[in-house]
C-alpha cells in the first residue's frame, strides 16, 4: 500500500499470480484543513487516517486472498469485527497490560521508578510481540512486502530508476515508517505518564487509554524533527532498529507489486505535493 497526499493505491498478488489493484481518491485532512496541520494535532490526524486507510488496504488484500477459498470477498461486518479486535488488542496489549503487570509486582516504587519500569515493560512487550509474530511464515511474507514498500519509496526519493533490479539495491528501512511511529509513541508515553505521578490503578488504566491521541501527536512531532535535523536523528533511531524485525528483504515478485502501487500514486499525484508522500 502506497499513500500520497490525495491518492491511495493498494496492489495485491492474487493466488493465481495476477496483480489486483485498488486506487482510491482519499485526500488527507492535512492538505484540506488548515487546523489539521497544527503541531501535535497533525500527529493525531495522521494516526487516525493511517488506521482508516490501513484497515481498508488490509481488508482489500484479505478479500483478494480469500475470494478463491470463500467464493466471496469479506463482508463489511467481518471487516469491522477485525478492525475492532485489532484496535482492542493493541490498546490492551501495549497500554493496559504493562500497567497491570507492573502494579502486580510493585514493591512500593516511587512515581518516577514505577513509570520508568512500566515504560520498559511496554517496550519489551512491543518488541517481543513483533519478534514473535514475525516467526510465522505468513507474517514473515507480510514483512517482506513491508520491506518492498520501503525500497520503492526510497528508490523514488533518490531518483533511482523504478525497475525491480535497481529498487532491490535500496534500503528496506525508512524513517517515516509506521513501525518507527509506534515505537516512538511507546517511548513518549514513558515521559507523559511520569508526569501523572502514581494515581490509583483505575485512574492509571483510564489515563493510559485516553492519552493515546495526545501521545501520538507528540510522537509525530519527534519523528518529524528527527527527519529534518541530523542532531535530533538519535530520537528516531530506535524506530529504525525495530524495522529490522518488521521488514524482511523482499523477493523480486514482491517488489513488482510494490512498484505497481507506487506508479499508481505517481500517475495521479501532482509532482509538487509528492514530497509529503507517506509510507
């Protein structure tokens, strides 16, 4: 899936070997609304749009994969159920579970120590989860396609010819990856939650959930600053490290699919706006 400021393209290798493609006109609020470009607010907007666009892309991909088995695409109800389960799992696993675990083993830490340990547990849960699911062959192939997405965007940004042989020479890592965003969110949460002290358990759980949008907004600003300044680049380095788990070197056939999605966006976007292309 490749997303530009106005267009989103999803290309899928079907079981019969053909490449199916869906191209949608989905202008980002960042180019339509001035308020959406305000600092911190834009991070919340990016997070929300990524969830919506990403879910639709996954639903389209899944439909192409199962249509041969089920004889039909996934229904709207099935897609909505998958989205609900996914969001619930993410919030519960990365925000609620670490709070409960640290509370269970709390020997009487102070507020700073408690939140620091909780942050370390949250980071460990994220890394272990990503590393664990990457052991499944099906998810490993997903991570290979993820690497292919990064390679084609890196190739385009560097002016490299958009052919499979040249694209394969590019890095599979990219600073604007959603994986980097997720890890920076976890790290920013350590600081944000430390400012809240050590409230009762129920208040900690509620605050962890309600503050997710604000933390995402701040994390976006951190990534943005890190991409623009080499002095701040260490702030986003952990996200690049995590991409070693969430990307794999793709096969030529997978790069071909990613190139199909990229060209669909390039053919439709105004060249002056493409510098804001999001992976």
